[in-house]
């Protein structure tokens, strides 16, 4: 059955090539704050640059997941409207102007600026959730790994799907205390763990890219990163699932008030109910997925990954920018 959301999106097409202007602007603005120890100023620079560029794009969209609630921040807040506010939006936006904020401030790897776009109404509303447990696997394992199974069984299922011994599997996990038991379980089952201090989105995309050296992403991380990963993976043909996993007392109380089922794993098609999506990520610090911003004299070099459409077209774009 044809989804009317897709018809509205078709009448107002936005490509990843358009969106990359927003991620490039955020990445270039954040560059000055690499390794300077001030995460707040780094984030402010990326947010301001991305918001200004989004305002200039021919968008008719609402920000589904942004930097936070409107009463806490002044720009890129949940529900912010881009385009004609007198008519229904055609698109839903998810943004993370600076993925890996605290690690960029330390000069560490995998920081990038990210934007995802999907037809309005096609993204699962996870408010007020802040953290979800995630599982990302490549196309060959789509529908063949049970996220609710014990870790050892998940790895056996992944091994069979990929035709690869468990001993040769490498699982990407964000290095956080909340993922300590997961890491121990993966090691006990015999697989390798690739631990990184940041980079949920990079890890998820590498997990669904054959030949990347990463066979799956597991562990608990932020909702914005999860939904951005889901948007990209919807177009890439891999699989991504998520389970609400509150980490803070305030979050736990808010989630309990909604009566969400904390045992339920949401399938990719529930998280993103359309394949008419666009995704764009620009590297800030060099990581596994993207090179960071480089300055060469009066020029700045950016590296951007663009993914879009039902066919999952992917393009890596290297751009030269005149420094202002």
C-alpha cells in the first residue's frame, strides 16, 4: 500500500546533497574547538552554524529530535519549524550538530556533524526517552538475529548469518560503564570487541557495511544517534533495532509515566516507516568512517557521507571551502 507521507515527500524532494551544506557548516564551525577542553563552546558553534544553514535550505520540515526541549535551548530544539509554519510539514528532521561533543573537546576520534530526514510522521516518537539499547547488523543478517536473545545466542545467530566463526566476529561497542557487562559477555562468547569512546553513528553504519571490519554494533547509547543510524540503515538495507533503556533517574520516571514496555525491541520498519529518507554526515575529527576537517592555507577540506532514497545510493564527497 502506498504511504501518503511518501507522496507529500515526493512533491517536495530534498536530497542529501542539499543537507550536506548543514553538516559541512557545523563541522567547520566545530573545528576551532578540537582539543580545547570546552565542550559547551564547541557545541554552541556547531549548533549555530547548522541552524543558520538549515534556515537557508528549501525545507518544509519540523525538527523531531534536536538538541533538547524548547524551554532549555534556543536553537535546534525539539519541534522547531523550518519553512512555512502555516501548513503541515512535509519532512521530519533529526540532527546531531556535534556527535561526540566531549571527545572532540579532548581532541579524540569519531566526532562528526549529522542530519537525517524522513517524510513527516514516519519516525517513531520516542519522547521522553534519552537512551536506547541498539543492535545493528549487515544486510546478510537482516531478520536473522534476535535482539532479545542472550549475547552468546545473538553471536551464534550472527555467525551463521555471515558464515563467519564467532572467534572472527568484531562487535563495535561504545566504551561506557553501562556497556561493561555487554563487553564481558562478548568476550566470554569468544568474539572481539572494538571499543571506542564515541561514535554510535559511525559504528552502526560500519556494522551494516560489508568489508568494514565491523560485524555488528551493540550496546546502549543516545536516542538521537540511534534514530540517525536507523534513517541511514533504512536506505542501506541492513538491520537496526532498539529497546528503551533509561539510564537516569529522571528519565526512568518520565518513561514509567508513559507506560512504555522496556522489554520491547522496535524493528527498523517501526522506527522509520518510509524508505524515502536522506542522511548526511561530515567528519570533524578523523575516525573510522570519515576523515576530519583539514585546513590548508586559506582553504578548508571536508569529507561527507551522503545516503538517500529507496535504492540506498551512497556517495563520499570531498569539498574545498574558502575560509572566511
